[in-house]
C-alpha cells in the first residue's frame, strides 16, 4: 500500500482528487487511476460523538447534503475510480476536524 496523503474536509461537497492536489505536498498533478484501487480512511479526533464523511461517486456535484455513503471515523473503505465520475466528499458533523487519508492499494 502506497500512502498518498491526508486532506481536511469541510461541510461543502468537493472532489477528493482536487483536495489532494491542493493540500498534499508533491501531489499537485494527482489523478485517480481507473485501473487501481484506493484505500480511504476517515480520521477524526476521538470523542463522545461519532463524526465521519459522506462520499458520493458521481459525474457532478451531489444535489443533497446526505447523498452517497457515510464512512465513520476510523473505518476503512476501498474506492475504485470509474471513467467519467469523481469521488465527492464532505464532512459529516459540524464541530470536529474531519480528515480523509488516501492510499493506493496493491
């Protein structure tokens, strides 16, 4: 598994690919490869509340705040990009710092 980086989410939908380009040093030309799989893990501070992220694979920005799937803190998911679609992400929860860690799978 090759670590790509960790990005901070906001409460607005954003393409994960764009966040990686903007927030991870050395990844300004990053693009997901449709022939590879990627590990996605939500990283939030521990606390009494469960926070996480919404993830939605779509050609355009999701219309609703809760579209797609929900991945809670410290859970792991696998993403395989498909041509013509993007992985849109946003934080779930208002008061916590929500980050997503991305790694390329072997």
